[in-house]
């Protein structure tokens, strides 16, 4: 009875902690991108020709929800909050360990992605489903394949974990599982293909892994820090403490549980390797033809690994150790929760004051909605965004040609210094200055 009361109480707390930011936080840029892609593209375009580095199934689901209501609270609850709560219910039903469920309900990192109109709530849910399918007594290859297929169409954060899980199944059960690995990459080529390189490089601001920023990224993905965009660097001293402590846990867990090695240790090592190798290889002309200049070492890309980590660690601890550990975590989570979910972590993107025939660069500055908006409002800002993107490309590729520029009485360039985009920003500014001087 006490157990049941505790579970009901912790679920109520978990739901309330998510409801506050769902209601209070303003829409931020990535959420408006979600609305833009879901409302402006056909089903075929969303799945096969979407100008975004993410796959299209999330946007397709969102398109269906938008047909019901455009209310941001409804959309956040439907696409992010409910999937996380369902995931927590599955965890409790499967493992019947209240402290394990508590970890997911109270973790500020997971709460942060449970109030956004983005794919991360679905990533959380599908990670739990995948874990349950892989670890059940009788494995169903058909269910696993279908689930991995759907998961990879929701987020590419599943590609490396899918690869490692198939390796685990091959080494643990039958070698024929290895035949599935090419299907992951075939699926990627069919649904995203060569266009991925161009779109992926819009995320070139993601920091490359280093000795002093790896701790920040991993600690954030566990909810202990709030460096969501992976830009922070810790001191050498702190980093050494992190590696000695964290590596010990990982080593013993990997040695004791082979699935932990394939579900967490190997994927995180591969993610770090890819995030270092891609930016380095892309500097060479041959590799740059098909490898984007991109690091993927960012906390939200590690959501599946974070879920696997907590399930494994807390599933193998005694109730007393679990209670002690969760008490420590709860104290460490207070500050990140306030910073990420109560304070407005993302800047307000209220519409900018501008006259007729005015565009803003960079293009995404045109994606600004009123607090109350309609489908027509989304269409209007999308039109401005598309025009600004076209002009941005023209200025970047052929700066001497200012034809499109003259369709607008004013183009305003807003300074947004991002180190990895510095060259792009300089070229755009220079081209705008040149076009203005020609038009005078």
C-alpha cells in the first residue's frame, strides 16, 4: 500500500514539474521550426525531401496534431509530455522499482525536453520500448526491427545505439543479426540521402569533444548540469575527477553487464569518435564531398544513452543504495531544474517591429510568432523565412548579384556571433553592404 501511494505521489509530482514549463515557457526557435516544417510541407516532402537535418516522422505526427489544434499547450502535451509519462509508466510496470521510475520523473534534463514541441519526448519513449524489447525473455526480431525502423525515422540519435544494439544481438544470440546493420544506413539514404550533408552543417555550432568539455556534456545529459548546447569547458582538475569517477563506474558496469557495454559504453565512445572524426575529415576535399563538418556530441543527442544508463544503474542497486543515490541526485538537480525549466533558458522570440517589405537576416530571425497565432500566421512567417533564406543563399553564392535584394525596401542583418559560423556571417554582411552601396 505504501509503495502504491509513493508511486502515485511521484507521478503527480513528475507531471506537475512538466506542466509548469509547458504552460509558462514561451515558444522558442526550434519549436517554431517544428511548426514551420509540419505545416508547410506535404507528407511526401516531410518524409523524403525535408530541408532539415532531422528525419521526418516527428513532423508528420505533428502535422496530424496541428489538424486538431494549434494550441501550443496541446501540442507540447501531446508530442512531448504524454510520451514521457507513458515511458515512465512502462518502466514502472516492467521493473516495479519505484526509485528507478523516480529518476525519470524528477530528472530536470528529461523534464526540459518534455515541454518542447520537438522529437525528444518520443525519443525518450522509444528508447524505453527498445530496452524492454531487447531485454525480455523471448526476443521478437520482427518487433525489434519495426521499432528500430520507426525510432530512426523520429531521430537520428538512434543510429549509433541501433548499430550497437544489433552488434549485441549478433554476439549474444545469432550472427545473422549483423545482416540488419546495412538496413540502418539504407533507411538513412532513402529518407534523407545526399541532402543530409548540407542540412547537417546548419548545426556546425556544436562543439567538438575535448578533454574538458566531455564532462560537461555527459553530466548535463544526466541532469546534473544545464549546459544544453555543449559549450562549457571544465578545468583540468575537475575533468580529472570526473574521468576517474565516471570511468570506474562505466568499467565495472560494462565488465559485469555486456548489454550495458553495447547500449551505453560503446555508443558514447562511437559518438565521441564520430564527433571528432567528421570535422577533421571534412577539412580534406575528398571526404568533404560526403562527410559534413559536424559534431554530434550534444546532450540531447545522448538521450537514449542517458535512459539506458539510469535503467541499468538503478535496476541493479539495492533499495537502500537507490534511495541514497536518488537523494544525492535530487539535491544536485535543484539548480539545473530552476535554470532549465523555471527560468527562461531560451530568449524570447516575439515578432520584431518592421515595416512592409522588410526582411531579417539570418533567415531564422523571420520565424517569430505572436503568443496567439493561427495557421495563416505560420504561413506568413514561413513565406518571409523562405524569402530570407533564398536571399541569404544568393548573397553567399553570388554576392555581386543583388536582384532579389531589390524586391525589399529594407534588409536588416542581426548580429549573432557564433564562432563556427563566423566566415558565413562575414560574407553575408559584406555582400549586404555591397548590395546597399549599389542600390544608392
